C-alpha cells in the first residue's frame, strides 16, 4: 500500500482523531492516531505488518521486539511475516523491562517495532535494554511516524506512514488556553503524566 492509501485507511477506520489529546509522552496534540482501530481487523494488521516486514527480509532477524501495549500486534504480525519469535517489553515501576520469561541471546539480530512513533521514548528504552544484553539491533520499524521524521534513532528507522503532527508541552498548549477538553486514550496510567 502507498502512504496515501494507508492514510485513507486510518481515516476510513476512524483511527485518525481530531480534538485535544494527552499523549503517552505527556505532550498535548490536536490529533491522535488510534492504531487499535485499524489493527482490530486481522487481515489489515497482517497486510500492513507484512509490508513493514518486507524491508527486513534479508536482515537475518532472530527476534522482533515491541513495547506493550500498542506494539504487541505489530510485533507479533511482523514476526509472523519474518517467521521468527516475537517478544515484548513492558513497564515495571515506570521503566521498560522484559518479563514473562522472555530471553534474548547475546548477538541475536533484533528488529524493534512499534505502532506509532511520537517521541521515540519507549523504543529508545528498549534499544538500551537490548544493548545491555549484547544484541545486534538491525532496525526500528513503525506503522506510523507522527514526528514528520524528526525522531531519529542510532539505527535506521522505517515507517509506512509519515505525518508531521504538532505536539505541545502542556505549559504552551493553545488548546489548553482555549479550554478545549483534554482526552487521554493511551494505554499507560495517566496519573504518571
């Protein structure tokens, strides 16, 4: 699928929302991408994630790693397309960690994937965990990069859809100034924001 088709798909599935949103990063935004509304359709999830996986077919990936909760389906479907394991990191006391008996071998070739990149915070935490374990991080992939390409990693990043959506610190948010109601749709406990 071309970028324009993916964008239209997000609109069609009501996954591109407009309003005043508190993002998981703590930033505010006039737009929110609710990937779950697209990924709830297994055929669409498989198609998008297979397209992302195509970029890594010759990279000898051993395992795909994603952050919980938003990256779970993406990680699983990309791993399925690559015919490798899928594991995930989750928050423990506010920090990303591997639980549930997941193991990584030193020198595993790892692909890190996510549904939406906003600031890259969760992915950078996972990248650091993988470095500490001695893994070879082959790439970073996402369905959507809402930073307009501003978020960079030490490793090449590939996104199927690139958007430049503004984010604001709460102290300088024009939507807050206008008293537009703030909505939180993220998966993390918002009391930590």
